[in-house]
């Protein structure tokens, strides 16, 4: 199973091109679109979102991850094996949160460059073929070298920022709920939010936070749109208070 | 074939998680994204849209349907067998229009709860596994009980409201064209609209209604964007006049 | 492999209906969503975008192409075989740029009409079944007649307009980079843009053009959103200057 996690835009002409390459290299492998609207240009938020989502997928899943504002510049191409899953993408920090939280991760630098390599679309020309090789269980030994770490590392610690806003206006933070105490409150844009277990526990219209479906602290309003009402944007700071 | 009909947002991180669960449970079953932008929080419009779209799919299709603002509260989980197709989702009215229009529908309450059940994401944890069992023809007898009806019923009758606006600005109503007389006009926001058979019959710029590709009365403007020009939104009332 | 290229809207209820029909007719054929946000009502831009994207896909790919504002009127339905790939869609110019640039293309008029044919959704009822037949290698001889050309022809030459804007705000033109000289500049909205090879060659904030991942001249701003900052829209004219 290949999982796509990119900032291409779900509506873009880029997704289909990548999927065609994957299909040509690995026709029997299922492809799943996890996210094509990862926060563009925001590697930090994307790295934390990826780290929260990855454990939802089974062992041996191969993640093709592209949030890559530095494509065509000097950044390296990398692969990480972390907690049973594979991650292929730019070595710009994107894979580094997953890696830092994993038990004995392994790292490779991809030195292979295809003959036809677009300056701006390594997702299609470089990362997709590598991901396909891994997914069909043909490790491309000749295309990469094992290494001891990533070049760019964001670390394992939580990110006290908004990292994703969903269709209902709920705002995920980069903080894992298990890192917080049960009575911790979140301070955002000057307002204090208490924790609730489920939406139904909170009167309509009151903002709160809760542990969301992937283990993150998420800000919501029962029967309301938290992002709109609290004016939350990706990258906004969140503070933990008692 | 599993058909996904949700309000997750096509661009959200939720769709891929559900598809991964479906794939793990039923790897050989084709998954089709019908709609991930069902009118959020609007069960009535969503139920009527689902009822209009379902007949386009072949017998034995399994619909995984999630428009579920009450997730985590007391609403039940249900399954309906209606006119040869299966529908899995919340018992909040969403499945009730399909059911009310079917010949001898059957009903089940899903009493099974998985060990790991997110308070806010029953689509992934509860409905997806059930849909997968049905789709691979392994009826989960131990997970549900047959019952005689749904708890929340919206009835079989048409809905005189806008229920969907497409990419071109055409606005679907919840009224089936066959329920209307040929010379009926539609009154919306004070304007009267005549019926036409095809766009080419109407001068450019004139609003009209016609029977759309799924049998609903739909409001359009030839060479124009009806939703913008008539200021139509989902939930707006439409009246039938002579 | 069937490639979908439409203006239905990625979030619409139309895509899933088409995919269900394709799946019923050709269950073993892979379907790839290339674009569902082709410039609606803009056949010219869509035709040039299709012509640039098609060569990214392997021989024998079948393109189901629907940008079809005249659906239900007198326009014909057509199929083109061009440089090893198949294209099924309306004969309104959409397929004509691909065809004009191909070596010895072949043409067919589709005279078949299904018993159930929506006036507004030939993508589902007419084009999808034809595309499925081609993709599963069962040429529908009884449904079409070979012909010598398309009715509507836009020609092989480049289009000096913006034809697509991506998620990052980069604006593709309908001009192939290989048609331009290396020192050509582009004039758009009164501003002159030089060519660069890669983003990293250009100071942040400076607009430029470069050969994009499908061979087109594309306008971008390093570390910026060109479409917003230069106020670019699909259809805007671009001029080549020395």
C-alpha cells in the first residue's frame, strides 16, 4: 500500500501524474490519497501532521511524502524506515518528526537521479519510482546509501501550533493529547479552552479542546466552526496553561 | 463495490484513513468516492441527495454514508438494505429517505463497538469495518440485530429545497422531476422559472429548470452560473407553482 | 489505464458516477483522475492543457475527456488515436490540439447513442462506456465510424494565454518552452519576465518564467504566489518579447 501525502492540491494536475508513475512501476500496489493539501510551504506543520497520521496505517505501508519548497535546490532526497513503515521524500525536516519518535529508525540518502528529472517535480520523477520499488518489495540497493541520520531534524517534541483545519472548522494542534495533563487548558488568541471528552459534553457555542481521532489536541466548538469563530489559521501559536 | 458518501471534505485527512481501513478488511473490493462534500450538518439535504444518487449504482453496492453531526452522542448506528443496495451509517435520518422509497427495505441496528472507537470518527472505526464485511459477502450477524424501522425517519416525500450546487452553478432541488407536472414552474427567491428539456432550448442568460441526470428538478442558466446569479444556497426554499 | 480529464469539479457528484460506469464495463482497468477542474467553459485552455499532459502517460492510455458546455446540442461525439493514446470526448475542439500535434492521428465519429442518455451527462452515459470498451481492448466497431478529421479544430500552434494555475500560484501558459528562444521574455499585465532554469536561481520575490514539468512556459515567483501577486487568471494574454 502506497500512501500519498503531499501539498500538490487535491484538485491539481500533479496527483494523477504521480499515480500513473506508481502504477506503471507497481501495478498491483494499492494507492491511497491521504492528503494533497498538506500545509504548503509549512514543513513543520506538515511534519507533525504526518507523524500523527502515520500510525493509522498498517506495517509495511509506504508513504510518498512531498512538501518540498526547496525542490531543485541543494536539499537531499531521503528514505526513512520508522516503526515498520517506509517514508520517501525530501530531507528538509518533513520526515524527521516521524523518525525522531520511532524506535530505532533507519535512514537512507537517495543518490539515484533518473535520466529525465524535472527541476520542480521530484515527486513524479524521483520519489514515486523509489516508493514503488519499496512497495513491490524490490529494495533499490543501487539507488541509495544507508546513513545514520537525516540532514534536517525538527526533533520529537510536540509543536504548540495549529497544524491543520478540517472541513468542519476543527483545528488540530501539533500537541499530542497524551503529552498534556487532563486539566490542562489551551490558550489561543487570548481565550482559554478547557478539555472535554466528547462534543455532547459541551454546551453549543462553547470552544473547547479534546483528544481527536489521531491522538492530537484539537480545538472545536460544539455546533459551530471553531476556525472561523476563533479566527484560527495554520501556524497560529497555542499555549498550554493550568 | 463500496461507495463513499460523506461530508468529510474531499481534501481532508479523513477519507484516506477510511479507505485504508476498507482496504485492510476487504482488499479486493473496489472503492468509489461518490461525494465527500455532502452538505455538512444538513442531514435532510444529504438524505435526499443520497436517495437521488443511489439508483445510479448497481445492485449489491455498499454505501458507506457519513453525515453525522451527532457522532459520539446517543444516536444509533444502522444498516439498511433497500432495492438491492446496502447502506451503512448513522441512524439520524440520513438513510431514511432511501429506505422510505424502497420496496420492502430491511433494517439492522449495529450494536457492535470496536475496542478502539474514536468518539468523533465512527466512519473509520465502526462504519467502515461493517461496510467491508458486507462488501466481501461476510454478513456480520454477531454485530447487528435486525429491526423493523429506523429511529429517525424523514419520509419518502420530496424536499422543496436546494440540496446541492455543482461546479457549473447548477442547483439541484430535492424534488423529483417525475413528481412535478410538465408545466409546473418553480418559484425561488421571488422569481418564476419555466421548465426546459435541454439547455439549448433556452436563450442564454435565462434561468429555467429541467430534469437533471439523476431525475431531480435542477435550476440552471444557459451559459451562466445559476447559483451566483440567483444567489442560491443549499437549504433555500423552492416552491412549485402553476 | 483510463485517465479522467474533466471540468466536473473534483468535489462533485459526477466523478463517482462516471467511475462506477467505467468499473462496471471494465472492472480490471485502472482509473486515474488526472484533472476534474479543467477550466470550465474554456475549451481552448483545456485543449492545450490536455495536449501538454497527455505525453506523460504511457501508450494505450485511454483518456476520457469532458469539457463540454455544448452537451445536448448539435456537437458530435468523437474519438481520436494520437501518438499511441486514445481520446474519447466531445468534438468541440477539446481533442483537436492533441490531434493536430500527433503523427498520423486517426479519427472516429461516435454514432451510437445508449437507450438511457441524459441530455446533460454524456460523460457518464456515452463517453464512459466507449472509453471502457477501448480500455479493455474490445473496439466498438458497431458504435463509431472512422472519419478523416474532427469537426472543430483549434490547430497545433501554441496558445499565448494562461491555461492553468496550480496550488502554489504558478501559472502555466499554453506555450511550449521549446517553441521559445532561451532569451525570450514574457510580457504579462505590462510586466516583463525573464527565463530561469530553476527557482533557486532567482531572488525571492522576483517573477520569472521557466520550462515546467510538462514542457510548458510557466510563470512563477520564488517564495511567492505568482497568480496572486501578478493578478493572473486563466485566459489572460501573454506576449513573447525579445
